[in-house]
C-alpha cells in the first residue's frame, strides 16, 4: 500500500483531481462488465445487521461500505483520498471549518434522492456523549453540522484537524436515507453499486448491480456478487481449491503458502497497518502496572513473532498502532529493546509470575498463533499466561490499523475510545495528539507524531510486536487492478467494486 499523501488535501482540487482514479494502470487490461464474483471471507456473525456501529469484520465491511453503502470520502488503492458521495471539499485557513459539496443525482436503493440531511441523520448515530459507536472519537470534535443547501453542508470543529476528510471514509460512517434509517439498517438500503437480493446474517450476501449509478464505467463490473462467510481457514482454502469461489480473504500464513503453489491462483501478500496488539489492562496496583508493562515490552523478541506466527509475512512493530503504511511511521522511533534479563528482574520486583489473558471474540482465531508465541516467550521469563474467557489483565485484539496517524491514535489509545483496551489515559499524550492534528506544517507534524510514538512506546500499556501482511488469494477467473489497496484486506474491502471477471 502506498503511504498516504496529504499534498493539496486542504483544497477542493484534491478531491476533483483524483475523482476518476480507479487504481488501474492505463496500460493494464481494461475491465469488462458482467459475470458473478464469488468470495469467501470471515468474521460474520449470526446477529449481524446493516447497522455499521456493530461492524468489525472484513465480511461486513466488504458487504456494507464495499458494496451496498457509500461514505462521503474513499481511500483509493494508491492511498490517495478521493470523493465518494462528496464531490469536493474546502477548508478554512485553520482547517477548523470544512465545507463539503455533495453529489447530485444520487438515489438510494428505495428511490429516495440523496441530500445533505441524509448525512446529518447518519452521523447523528455516532455523535453525543452516550454514543458507543467505534466512530464516535472521529466525530468528537464536530460541534455543528450546518446544512447550507440540499447538496452542501459544513462541519464546524472545536479544534483544527488537517486530516478531517480522511476520517469520513471510515467504514462505520456509511450514509443512510433520512426518515428510513431503521429500515435501512434492517434491509440494507444504501447508495452503493450493489442492491441486496438476499442476506443471511453470518452466512451469505447475494447482491445485484444497480443500473444508472454515478460510478458507472469506473467501478462495479460484476452483475452479481456472492459473499460467503466462514470462520474456518481450512474451509475457506478448500472452497478456493474446489473452485467454489474465485477469491478467498484472510488466509493464515500456512494456507497462504499452500495457495501460492497452486496453478491458476495468485497469492496477494500486501503490507498495510494490520497488527495484533496485547493491551495490558488494570488488575494490579499502579506501581505494579508500570513494572509489568515495562517487563512485557522488554521481554518480547519481536523478530520471533514475524518469523514464527507470521511466517515472514510481516515486519516488527514498536508498540504503537501507527504502521508502515502511515507517512510518519517509526520516524524517529527505534525498535523496542529486547532485554529478557531485565524483564525477569522487573517481574520479580512486581511480584508477578502469572497473568490472565483474554481474547476478543472477533480476534480469537486469527490471533491464536500470536497468543501462543506470547505465552511461550513469557513462560521463558518465568511468567505463566492463562487464557481466560472473562476480562483479564491482558487483552488481545487483531486490528486493521488506520490510514492516518491521528486516526490510529484516536481509535486505539484516546480516552473513551471503544478499542482503547488498555484503558490508558495520559495528559501529555492528549496534548500532543491535539497539537499534531491541528498542525498544518508537515515537518512539525512529523515531529509531533515522532513524540507520540515514543511516548506510547515508553508509557502506554499497548504492545504491538508485529505488523502482519494481508494474505488473500485470487483465481485466474478474476482480474485485479495493478494497484491494490491494503488499508484493509481485499483492496480496502472494496474488491467487489474494483475487480472484474477475466
């Protein structure tokens, strides 16, 4: 994945200039329309709905914002931001007021015309002190949304944010039809390229291409898409081998090697910001927490996470959610020191020889090998790690990362964020984070994010030992653009829009 470029982001020309970009090389084979896309992914649950506030799996991401719904903005395969339901945008000089011009002539699947009020009603789901939406931290600084005309609205922020248009591409922030929000959440009524034909929660989506869509000739080349859900990686691989599906996502490293050797199958191993985190939570005295956090960070050999569980499909992390696809990743942060002797001494000082570890349900299978490596390395330090079903002192999560530094820090470490599993709060962190998101000068922003990464690495309870590549396989019956997005798996979960039948 190309690193995000913010050049000219503050001008409306940035949106208009990349609007027609498809991620395809001019010299590449041009896509042809027709046929069916058959894919198998994982993460779907029997209680899934079209309420994106509950979405945290690739299956529902690909089904919702990747097919049935649209957001205001979209991150392209090359990492550049482009308009989706927003045609263009402008910022005030201080990046505190953002004016968005919306597309005209767009209709929802129920025939309702798309207007500014749809955005207001949709975003209201994620705003307010009582909101438990994962996207709530992204809109926390929005103090007012002004409807200027039916196709123009303005966001007023409590503080400048140079990355604000990026946040509106978040897969939770799809647009529902005002007046029909609950119905849209039940039946899947969006403005996307595909209309729901059949949806069985946790099992299958069958959707068909709509006619006269604003993305015609640029995206949406299949007549129908069928997405299957399977939590078993062996079953997903077998479906590909049998030819039941054309595309399989979220392959474990061992299965990826197997697919790479198959005739007529291409393995895609793409480095984005996907990572596995171990969040050290409460449950110890304050002084003990500090010692244990330092001990865990010093006691892990991160290279073994890459060579072992990831089988080389990844790279070492530095205990921050900012990843290799972010412009300011690791600069000027060094890797975390590996010092098992000091780690043993710190565990002894804290009087800790046992830790309870819980795994988020959505991460249990994908993180199994990482958990095993974690337990093995701590066992070598004399610490037994018990895997428990209830809340533990360590929480494990598989995370996709985010496209910008502020987005990543706000999602995984900001106070009150749903995915801040370490429940970490730090006044200096919050101060620097605010300064970084408000800074328009790239050199100063780089310095701020370097400070943030060092601070998180040294003080927080978050441990990110490695960043894992997205592993997915495609049969020769399906063609892909030359550039494939890796913010999320399967072309930023938008493969149904961007790929085509051979």
